[in-house]
C-alpha cells in the first residue's frame, strides 16, 4: 500500500504543476514527479474526485490541463471568499509579483460567473496616494496568462510619437515601484525588450504557442533598462561603500548597484544631463571614481570649480 502522506504530497505537487502551465503531457508530469504514467493517471483521478476540473486530450498539443470549474473545488474557497480574495489581490497587484502569481492561480479555477463579479468590483478600487500607475486588471491578467501559457501576445505601443503594433513572446511581468513592466522577446525586432504595461493598448493573447528562449534575468534586465538604457546619457561609477549601503540610498528604478568586493560597489545610472548624474552620486556622501564616460571626468572638474567659487574660497580662481 502506498504511503498516504507521500501520495498526498505528490498529488498536491501535481496540482501545483497544473496551475503553473496550460498543458502538460503525461510523460512530462511523470518525469517531474519521478513516477510512472500510470501513477499520474491515478493521481489525476484523485484530483477529479476532489472537484478539480482536470481535463485530458490526445494528439499533438494534447495532455493534461486544469480547466475552469463549474463549482469551486472543495476545501478551498466559497464564492464570497473567492471574490474577496481576487479583489484583494487585484488591489495589491502593484506591490509585487507574488500577488499576481496568486491571482493567476485563482483565475485558473474561477467559474465564469465569479470572473464577471470580480471585474465589476475591481472597478471600485482606487489608490488614495496616487502612487500607483492605473492599469486595467484585464490587461494585467491577459499578459500574466500569456507568460504562463507560453503564447504570443500583441499590443499597440508608442514609439517616436506613433503607436506601433508589437508582436512578442512574453516572458515575465516585473513590478518596479508604482509600475508594471513586461519583459518579452520582440519578434519584429529580433531582440529582448522591456514594455511599460500602462502604455499598452489593445492587448491580446494569441493562440500561437512558442518554445521559450534562453532569457536574461528578468528583474535585473528590467531594472537596468529602466535605470539607464532609456536615457540619453549612461554612466558608471566606482563608489567606495558597500553595495548594501548604497542600495539603501538609491531607488532601484534610479540605478543598478553591483557588488565589486570589499567595501566598494559599481553604480550604473542614466539621465538626460551628465551634471544631474554627478550631483546624485556626490550627495550619497561616499568617495567615488568615474569609470565612464570619459567626458564625465571633465564635468567633475567644472563642477568642482563652480562649487569652490560659490564657497568664497580665495584660492578657487588660482
């Protein structure tokens, strides 16, 4: 007889896998769980007996998938609890991707009647501090599902004053402060790109599935793009202070701080004006060196002379 605790843990793991992706083949699940295909079939029947709507299909592209249910699975949430949870997650979605991951799992099993009620209630959510960029929850959910299901997405996006149609392979949604960003492979530009979700229009998920490419670290890529790549000038500084100290002084959206060993770190940032960059590093209060660009060294001397003159130092003009 199988160990009951081991069986329960395996069935729960199977449920978690079905919530992560649209379709799994029997051999894929068997390999992930280290069991036979026959055991997977038995565990699927156990989930169905508990009320989870696990669907199975044959042929190319077929496999097991967790479909929307007519009723909430037992021992989870009743209708009122499900609605309250979904609305709370929508309200907190701007605070990080954990809320969005939980929301996509809940969305997988929400019956259609509850989805409509959640959408209606989400319209009453506002942020009193004005710090959160307004995002249509349906847009966020469409992109989250496309990332999860590995299907192409399309949307309109402003570029050089014109809204252009973009076709992408979505990889991850990343929260940074008040905004959401999508890291995706742009099929027309043949490269990775970062998109602000609040700037997108006519967002849709397509039926065409893709095989995920080797991807950069999503959080690091988006942070570096937001902090420096979008600006006219980019600069690198060697700061004589631990990275942990400097990270606490600079918002993640303003600069990338990299470990350099010991009590030093590298700061990468961007701005429309080199003097602006310099002054922000100066006010950190640590000794620093300019790594690049070369012209930033000359700006250091110009600003130093200007500050000495403002101090009234009689030697400032020698």
